[in-house]
C-alpha cells in the first residue's frame, strides 16, 4: 500500500509539473472549474428562493449535505476519476502498453493527465461545507464532531469503489462509460439532496442495492438528529466504513477478473 501511494504521488506529480509550466493557464482553468462546479449549488439556492424547506430540510441542512457529498465526490473524482477512460484504452489498444509497464495499470490510468485545475472542484463544496457548519442548529457532541471527518472519508472510499467498479464494467462493455458515469456522477448529484425527496422505493434502492445512502445521508441523519425515513436502527448511521469495505472487495474482484480475461483488441 505504501509503495502504491508513493507511485501515485510520483506519477501525479509528473503531470502537475507539466501543467505548472503554464501557470496563467493553470490558474484560469482552476477558476473555471470552480465556477462550473458551483452550478449545482446555484440550483439549490434557486429552489430555496421559492420554498423555505426541501423535503423537510432547511437551507443550512441541504448545504451540509451538498458540502459533505461534494467533498467526498470531488476528492474521488480528482484522485481516481480518470479510470473511466479504461474503455478508450481498450478500444484503441493502448491498454496493452499500460500493462507492459512495471506499475499497476489502475495507478497509471488514475493519474493520467492529472491536472491541478481539477482541484477547483473543491472550492465551492469546501466553502459551502464551512458555511453550513456555521449555520446549523446542532448540538455538537464529541460523537458528532468525530463523525464529520469519518463521513467525508467514508463517502470518498465509497466513491472510489464505485469508480473502480464502473471502470471494470468496461472490460465487459467497452462502450459502457456512460452507464458507469450514471452511477458515479449521478451518485454525486443525488447525494447533494435529502434522499427522502426521491420517494421511499428509491431510498430503499439507494440503501440496499446501490448504497449511496451511506455516502452522507445516513451519517447526516445522526449529525442533524433526524429520524431515518426507513426506520433503520441507529447502527446504520455509522455503517459507512463497512459498506465501503464491502464495495472495495467487490471492486477489487471485478477489476482483477477483468484484467485476467482481457484479450487485447485483436487489431
């Protein structure tokens, strides 16, 4: 694991040094990324201009959901988002070159074209997270304080696993990138809102089938002192690491299985 982290830092650092050769362009792209990433927040603010609550949640509470989900999703996208390009490598035959190098193919693809502009995604989500914390009417017990970083780390871990799963899917369906994006990017969008607004059946699916509820919804219910619409026990508010670990095992098996069955493009 230590060696994998070291290699990731070396590869990502090489791409970042390359981008830093054009500092003005890098700064403008970072700011552009920050502005475009804030459009979802603008949509939330427009909704609250017409209603005081959304699904029973106040603006500060929805901002809290937006911030926690956004931080986890943005960090996952920055560090592992380019694995969605696996299908392109398979189709073009360039995955063969990747496999010949003495470095994990997952690390190579994850650091491909790593650019500091992607850090711009953290600016609006980080800002809203801080603003939400100052506006929330919450009694901050030690458990709630500790749960905050664990919530973001658990959400990040879950999104990592989902990104690897969506990439492994492309071993079987080379043009399956859009289907994978509906899980990763779609999941990032869904978890910005109170999941209860999507209905109980959708909420069950996001809990038991595609466990996006454990990104920030379940932990947030504890932090905000809200009852679970599905009536789940309090234990589930702290189950994000267990869900992330289970998804990681599934993602690792899918990735390794795909690599073992990979037979090149045949071209």
